[in-house]
C-alpha cells in the first residue's frame, strides 16, 4: 500500500506547489497545505523532520495529522522557533521545534519523511557540499528537497543549476530519486529502498 507521503507528493501536491510555494507566499502555502492534508490524510504516528523549517510548522495543527505524529522542526532563528512552540502549546501539540543549526548538528531521529524546502541552494553558499552532507547524515525514509525554478528577481532560469545541485546532493546515495516540476519550484526526492 502506498505510504501517505507518496500520495501527498504526487498528483495532489501540484496545487500546493503551483499556487502556494512561491518564495513570498507563506500564507497561501499554509492554506494550501491545510487543504491538502485535510483532504488526503496523513501518517498514523511516526516522525517528520522539517529542516530549516521557517514558519512551515505553523500549518501543522491544520494538516489533519493524527496527534501521535511527532513533528520535529529545526531552525537557527530563535524567535521563529519560540513562536512555533508557543503556537504548538496553545494547540495542545508537543512543542518539538528546536533551535538548531542542522548543518552543524543534524537530527538523529529516525523519520518517515524529512523536508528541506527552499534552502539547500542557500546552504551551499555557506559551504559547498553541505546540503549533501546533511541529507546523508539524517535518517529518513524519504527526503524531499524543494528548489526554485527562477532567481528571486525572476530574471534567471535556475532549472539546470538546481537539477545539477540535486544531482550532486543525491549522487551515489542508496535509493530512488525523483523530480517533479511546479511553476515556482521543483520538488526532488530521495527515497531509501529497503536495506
Ligand atoms: C527560505 S526559509 C525556508 C523556510 C521553510 N523551509 C519553507 O519552506 O518555507 C529558510 C529558513 O532556514 C533557516 N536556516 C538557514 N540555515 C539553517 C541551518 N543551518 N539550520 C537550521 N535552519 C536554518 C533560516 O533561519 C530560515 O528560517
């Protein structure tokens, strides 16, 4: 049987990426994520890692996820994490957001899925190759990475560059890789095969 995230990141995810995952569209993104997860369900239990999470986790209470899903979210920005945990607490959700530099200290939790959205290309500016090291260091059945299709000013086409980056990140890692393009971003994934 297909796992929840396969469904999530297949056909139905088009809406989210097409309409909501532009760099400046956090509100719409949260709204679309809400609709998506409410409509299509979520995992029974398990762990999710949201790496360099920004405000993504604010969507969690609206995702229709079972309460036994542990949503671990990491960001270096303390006020953001404080806000997320306050919000989680107010919703009776475990405040599992943590201030952490995931490059220096990758989480060691075994997870069903890990998200690295909109940040790997920026991380590379800090240290070339670091996003691959991060992906290698975490333990997730599937790691989803989203990268932009165009530069922030809209002037430059980044498809080739981002495809190349994903190739560098995933080169030689065990598992299947995939790619799905949306108007604003491309979603890539590495799915560990058994063993
Ligand atoms: C462009 S936002 C992306 C947020 C979110 N992933 C999304 O899809 O909306 C980048 C976030 O990554 C965080 N960040 C950057 N480097 C990080 C690192 N090494 N460890 C943890 N968080 C990091 C920043 O503080 C910021 O909140």
